[in-house]
C-alpha cells in the first residue's frame, strides 16, 4: 500500500466533493431563484462572522470582481430579500451589505441539505472510523477559523 501523503488526501477530497454536492446545487438554487454567483456572495457574507456583513468594496475585492459587477449581484439579492444594504455610520460613502433573516434561512437550508447528504455517505463508515473522521474534521474546522 502506498504511503498516504497530503497530496493524495487532497486529491481524494477534491474527487469526493463534486460527488457530495452532485444533485444538491441545481435543484436547491433553482427552487429559490438564486444563481451560483449569488450563492457565493451569500456564503461570503455568512463567512464574515457573527453579524454576517461586509463593506461593499471589500466584498468585491474578496470575490475578485469589479465594483459594478458586485453591485449588480447585490442589487438582485436585495430585491429577493436575501441581503440588505445601508451606509456605514462612520463614513456614509461606504456601503455595508448584510444578510437578512431570509438570507440566514437560505444558508441554514443549504447547510441542512449538505448535512443530510454527508449523513448518507457516512453510513458506510464503521463507528470507529466515524469517530476518527469526526476528530479530523473538527480539527480542520478549528484550523480554518479566522484568528481573533
């Protein structure tokens, strides 16, 4: 048996992820009228922490799009009720974008679908394997958290 390397594990995860989300994305997004690009904005906002908000310019930079492109995406999300936008109190020239309760509900619904899919896949693991997998995933999650 070949030794396990980070590259082999990375490759295995890269091959696994499309199969995990296969069938989730299209139906989930179409039912809610959200494009994959809009989904990325919602996930980015959710990733900004407790308040799930960000300055528009920062959002555009982090998504590697120009400001007019980000504005168009955010405008559609505002119209759909997933995000709200307001001037930053300290500098009204800056616009803050934040998830609304509907935006949070969307994120939680997506997480539930993904969780259910993982539960299906994890049924093939024995209890000891499941415990080991949980420890590894929990450790990786901790390492991916923003430093405070």
